[in-house]
């Protein structure tokens, strides 16, 4: 199955599980042609087909509840119940049970592609080494949540640097078109219930965000509350594309399980409600794009922290910790770099085919 066939087959499968927004899918197809990094973010379904064969020696590693669609822009900030700024992985749309190596290889491959796009300026070998170093040290230490208060001042400074001017964030949301008349009544009720006060005058808009989830319904409610804007988003959930790639008709949606078990600071405004994820949107509650980070930031420490946070997620499968450490011990030093290289080569072949013949070919 080549890339256009895989895309059509996956979207047909996904369309059987939710109402797809075809204009958003068309936008996703265009973005897939821009560069290999965008292609990676948009095509976890294809990764799920390619990884078991390209990295067959890693497929027997200890299994954990894994992120699945992990990449270097799948990290962001949120506020905890104390109002503290927390940092970590903030998207679990594709969570499923996988070998722990899968998340690490995908994260490393995304770092290599970001280096190709000049969004990161260190070498691929150093990037993979730092990711693996942070992961191993977190596993050995039993992990630790990342709160940007007393500790991690350098990371807090990176995160806060992009929050100085909040106007663009709210301006973009206000400019979004009103959600069409086909909005699910249940979703409307979920969003209104998530606002800080009942009976508020609210507006519902359609939001385009991310790449992997483009095409899925996203509804945002906007309201003015006590002198400022507030927003809540509902996003449709379904089982991971990994299950589609394995030919499985049914599998549980594990987003709520991940939020419950992973070693992370809880976001009190994020909750799974049936087949919908409801969460707060704000400038301090969003993913961090590499391009938004100030130049000269400490990329090695940032990648080390990404490795650390990946271990925090895997430590939710606590019974696998010793097995993972033993598996890491027996692997050669360059295993992550070489595996990520193989996946990048496979993805770039697909990307060139997609770009050459176009999504409609």
C-alpha cells in the first residue's frame, strides 16, 4: 500500500467513527506536502504501518501505555490546580499500548527532521544522545513532574518568553468562523458546562489546529468573563490509528487512562467526556512550537527534558520500569540514532511521492 492509498484507507476508516470535516482534510493534505516534518506530524497512520518492519528489532521491547504520535512539538504548558505553570506532553490523541522504543524513535526522528528544517541547530547524534540520556535518567530516578516554579527556571523562561503578548492568540480565536448549524447538541452542553460561570453569553467557533487531528471536529466556545476572554475546546476522540494499521476493528480509547496513570501534573481543566476531549484554551495552555522559542536557547537541555518527560509518561506502566532499564542496558549506544534515521528515510520517500503526484492524484 503506497501513501495515497494508505491515506484514503485511513480516512475512510476514521470517517466511520466520526463526522469528518472535508475542508480541514484538504488543508491537511496541502500541509503534508510542505516539508517532511509536517508530513511526519500529519501521518501517524502511515508511521504505524512502516515502523514494525523498519524497526523490527525494537518491536519486541517492553510494552507501555505510549503516546504513539510523539514529536518535538507535542510539548507545551498548562496551569495546575494551584495556578502553577506545568510543562510536558500535552496531546494523547493516539495513545495505545506499544513498545517503549516506538515513542523514543518517533521523537528522535522528529528531532532529525527539525534539524533538517533548521528549527534545531545541533547534530542528529547529539540530539538522540540527549533524548536517550534524559529518558534513562528519569527511568533510573523514578521520574518527576515538571513544574516551572522553583525548579527548571531556564525552561520556564523559554516557555514564558512566548507568552508576553497574548493579543495574537485571542485575535486568532475571535477571527474563527462560527461553527455551522450541524453542531452536536451534546457538545454544546459539554462546552457550556465547562465555562467558569453558567448563563454566560457565548459564541461557538470552528478551530483548525495541529496536523494529525486535522479533519476531526473541533468546537470552541468563547466568552468574556470578568474583564477577559475565556475559551474551552471540545475535540472528537477515537481509538489510535495504530489499531487501524493492525487491522483491528475495535479497541478502547485510552486518553482518560493516560491522564490517570502517567506521572504528570494534572490539568484541572482537561477531561474526557465520552467520545470528546474538553479542555481550556489560553496562551499559557498550549503546545510550544520550535519556531516560537527564542534563538540561542539551550537545545541540548530541552531535548534532555523531552526524554525525561517521555519516561514520565511510560512510568505510568510502573510494572515495566525494571524491564525497560534492562532492555536499555543491552542496546548499543547508537541504536536510537540509527533507528530514527531509517524511519526518516522511509518517511521522506513517502513525502517525495506525496509532493510529486499531489494529494488528489
